C-alpha cells in the first residue's frame, strides 16, 4: 500500500544509447510502500529504466532521487545506494563458489559491516521466509532455478533495501517454479516493501500491484490500477500489446 511519501522520483529523465533515445523524458514517482508493475513490449526500455534507477546505467538529463537524495556518481555513496536499492534479475547472479548462506551474508558483512553471527542469524531468517533455509550449505548449482531466485531475493533483502527492483524475475523459470517465486514476491509486497517489478505476469500484477505503468518506445504511455489497465486500456499501443500477450 502506498504511504503517499515519495521514495523514488524520476524527473524528466532522458537517456540515449548512441542515437537511440531509450528513455524519453520519464517522470515517475514511486511512493514508499507502493508496488509498481512495469509492462511493455520488448525493447521499450523497461530494463534500462531499472538499471538507471540502480545507477548501473548513466543518464544525460533530468534527475533521479531516492529517499530525497540524488543518485551518487561513485565511491562509498554509490555502494550505499546499491545496498538501498535491491535488484533481482532474470538470471539469478548468485556467487557460484559460495554457499547459499554465504551468498546472503556476504553483502551485510562487507558492505554493511555486520558481524558474521548477526549476519548469519538474519540470513537464516530470510532464507526461512523464502522457503530455502534447509539448503543453506549447498552451492547455487545444486538448487533449482526457482530456489536460486528465492535465494537472490533473500540476498537483496539482507541489505535492508529501501526499494526492490525486479527485472523479469520469473521469465527464465519453468512454469512450476514461477508460482513459488511470485508467492514470495506477493508476500513481500504485502509486507510493505516498495517494489518496482518488470513482469508480464498479470496474476501477480492483479494480486500485488498498486499501479501498472505501460512503457512503449522509451516512454510511459499509460498508467492505471491493474484491474483498470488490464480490462480497459486507453492507448492503442497498450491495447495492441495486451491483445498479443493475452492470446498466449
Ligand atoms: N547496452 C546497450 N547498448 C546499446 N543499446 C542498448 C543497450 N541496452 C539496451 N539497448 C537498447 O535499448 C532499448 C531498450 O532496451 P531494454 O533492454 O531496456 O528493453 P526492455 O523493455 O527491457 O526489453 P525486453 O522486454 O526485451 O527485456 C533496446 O532497443 C535495446 O536494444
Ligand atoms: Mg528487459
């Protein structure tokens, strides 16, 4: 549920890749506690939007603030931002040569300066919450994709992020594993986490999102509550897009 307090604010953000204008004057405010689903055709700029918010990409004009502070350029401040903004990608990006438990404790120990015992205690709570605590001593390759993705979520949460970004977190998973990851995300949404989620999973959007943002060609074309967006899209681009994904 949105609190009405802005947490992530994009103001006239423009980004190019060479000649390609990939984010066109993006204005977007995500309130603390709000769950935003970003949807749109391939190449519309959804991943770039997430990566720009996490400062994995630079941008040329406009501003982005998180909790009132502009995105830092580099150094310590940037490390703190990365901790404040959790990100879960399509590929799970776990450290292959570290155990599940180590994957989750590494950031809190190195970046947040936590003691090993405290970090492990918290990591186990989080692994419990996402249903993989019994796998704590295994290596990522020994887990299913759905389990690895839930570890990736726990690992982000261990940093106590202010906002969590998800970029198509279930699109590399087999159908039976999608639900278990979406269930974890739905619980997280209900717990009050601020979330920006790129996904075409309409069930999740309907259940968990406060707002759906539809992007096309680098622009935010339309935004609405999920029910309204899915049943009564306004723009022809959104109608086209929904027509395509709904007939799958
Ligand atoms: N590093 C890059 N260098 C050059 N062009 C890029 C780069 N990353 C993305 N692009 C281009 O920017 C546009 C937006 O890409 P982006 O990955 O943000 O789209 P998307 O909406 O996430 O698409 P998809 O649904 O396929 O994941 C695309 O035209 C893409 O080819
Ligand atoms: Mg993408």
